[in-house]
C-alpha cells in the first residue's frame, strides 16, 4: 500500500506534466518518466515480468520512437512550443472521455478483484509463458499479426518517400 | 553492552570476493546491530565490491587500451606518469575532476546534468545480475536476462537527453546516430540470446551458466559456443555487442573526425568522465553477458583446471573478449552509416532469426549427431546465400564523387 501511495501522485504529476508542458520533447520525456514509474509500481506489487517488460517496451522502444519521430519531423525544434487551441482541447476530450467512462464503469460495476492469499507462491515465469502460449495463444497471435501489419505499412511508407529523389546536386 | 564473540565465517579463495560482505556483517553482528541493519550493510558491501572491482577494471582498461593501441600503431603510448605509465589513470582522474564544469547557455541544465548520471546507472545495475563466480552472484534474479536488457533500454534515452539538452548541432547529430545504431543492433543482440534461453529453459543467468557445465569427449567444454546454433548466435552477439558498446568500427556516434565527440561534445570535466565511465562499464556488462551466454560464464575451459577459483575464469574470459575489441579497434576503419544500417537489417537480423529454429531443432533432435546434421545446413546454406546476395546485389552503391570526378 505504501509504494502505491508514494508512486501514484508521482505518476499522476509526470502524466499531467506530459500533457501541459509546452515543448514537445519535455512532454515526451515526462511521458517516459511516468511510464517508467508505472513499471516501478508493477515491480513493487510483485509483477516482476510485467514491470521489466513495461520498462523495456515503453521506456526503451515507445519513448525512443516518440522522441526520434519528433526530431525527424521537426528539425528546428529550438524553442518551438505547441500552440494551444480550444479546438485541440475539444478533440482531446472526445478521445479521452470514452476511455475514462469505460474505466469508471468497469470500476463501479465490475466484479471486485479477489486477491490471492498472501502466502500463495508467486507466479513463476515458466508458468506465465505456458499460459501465454496455451490459454491466451489467440490473443498473442492476434497482437503478432497486428504488429506485422503495422511494420509492413511502415516499410511501405518509407519506400514511397525514397523513390522520386534524385541525388544530383545542382552545379 | 555485552559484546558477544561471533566467530568469523570461514572462507576460501573461491569466496574471496565475498570477504567485504562477510566482514561488514561480522562487524555489525559483533557490535550488536539489529538484523535489518546487518542485511543492509552486507548488501551494500556486496554492491560496493562489484562497483569497486569494475571501476578498477575501468581504470586499468583505460591504460591498457591506450598502450595496446599505441603498440598496434607503432607508438609508445602513455609513459610519463609512473612506471610504464601505470599512474596514467590516476592522472586522468585528477585532470577530469579539476576541470571546469561548463554548461552551455542554450543547454537545459537539468537534463544536461541528468544524462551522464543516467548513463552510468544502467551499466552498474546490469553488472549486478551477472554471475561472476560460482559463489559470487551479486543478485540472483529469476528474470536476470530480461532485467539486463530492460535497464539497458535506459541508455538510449539518456544518450538522447545528452544530445538534445546540450542545445547544439553536433551533440544532436551524434545522439541521432547513436540511437538509430543502438536500436538497430539491439534487435540481433536480443534475438541471438533467445536461442540460449530456449535451450536452457530459464532466464536466470546462473542457470544458464550451470547448464554449460561439463565436457564433451573429456576435453571440449560443453559451452553454447561449441554448438552450431550457439556458434552462429555467439558470432552475431559479438558483432552486435561491439555496435552496442559504440566501439570501432561501429563508433559513428562519436566519430572524432566527423562530429567531434557526438552526444558528449558539450560536456567537460567530471560529467565527461561519467560518460566515459558509463561507456566502459557498459562494455564490461555486454562482454560479460556474452561470456555468460556463450562462453560458459565462470566454468573452467579445461577439465584439469577446476581448482582455480571460478571468478578468475570469468575475468580471464572477459579480458580475452575485451582485448579482441581493442584489436579490432586498432585494425578496422570506421564504417559508413548506410553500411552500418544495411549490415544490421539485411544480414545480422535474418541470421539471428535463423538461430531460433536451429536452437529448437537442436533440442528436439537430442543434441547428438543428428542435430549437427540438421542444424549445420540450416544455418550454413542461408548464410552462404546471404553472403553472396550481400556482396552482389545488396551491397551499398559505390559512392560517386560528384564534384571531384567531373
């Protein structure tokens, strides 16, 4: 309970900072910080595998992807700040309110979680792998197909940009 | 207060690295400290031992590297401070500590400060899960290998922070190069480690070492390197580890002749030393992981050498790997960025992916003669095809020097 009380305000603060910071790189780094803190939260409640994978995927891959795309798409980032418009507020609310609603409904109406007994043995990594590749195999395969499709799409995008260029500099 | 006489626990040469921990625990018990303090003190002493050993190794390597490179390049190398330059690391340290710490006006001071710290932390954390000897495993995690790669992910972000927070062009270019290189070479690095996990059936690094115990035909060690899939995976891991450690010939992120020092350009004094330290500790960590995964960790290389303390074997193997890095650095020229990327994505990653089915077949066919007959062609034929393709069709186009040739 104590780690949750310490970590959750920090996570929320980092997340709020990620939304409110005017410079995109600051926002991206704060997002990475909040994701890393979530990983720490997982570690404190004994979900070691999820915590480490969260750190590896979100801090190692997603955050890097975000900052890298920021650098590539806007090379002159120097002191550039995001323009805040009322319209972006509205679109943001349209995107996030349904998610919030679903979470709240699940919180209120869903079955309360039954915690395992305190002396129950922790889930071993071998057992977790077994579950993932037997009971939950369809979900794993579906995610795999989705990621492959995304990767092929990205490769196609990259290909289109490369084609029409001619490398002859003017003389 | 009554001082209870606590007998000092017995130790052998094998558990010599445990000595600081035992000493601290013994002292704390002697003065009647509570149990939690004894545990914390012992853990801190053990962590201190690991950090101390690797920092001394870093100091030694910084001298050995300069001496070796000098020998390869027909120079003398550092020879002024002490006997054969033995005090050179100390002189370097004093120089770095007393230099002015400059923060550029356009830099973001907080990120600029955090980057060198965050680059040292993951390397030390990664060294903590390494089995350095039979009885010297600082933290024996069940998910050791996953932990190693997870904390390694922080390096890329801190390189980005260093490059971006410096607020100038060279660090930014260097950071972009570094990140694209690290991301590309992390894939073959992790994929080539998967075969080992499949064969061992565990992510615990000490289990991986224990699995490589024993000798075939009484003389050939039962290391993963001496299996067909392990040889391929080990080779890929070796190449990718050079790139991950930003060593020559993959030292584009800090190519001195091109972009000053890459993401470290705007750093001076002790912050620069921290980058240097993080780089070398990362080198130890990645080479140590290679030793653990493919070279049998702390296992003795010959059956009759079992009496030598196991941690000596670990560090001996580490030294051999690192000397080979130095040799490569002194021999090969730096590659171009397009060559670097092509090599990772078109050659290393497909070959690394092939080691996974090869490792699976190796297990299912019983690790005998049949497995050799099945896995060797599985790896050799694609490798030959890939080499021919890579040399003929996929090789980078010859550069045309537009202005010089016309």
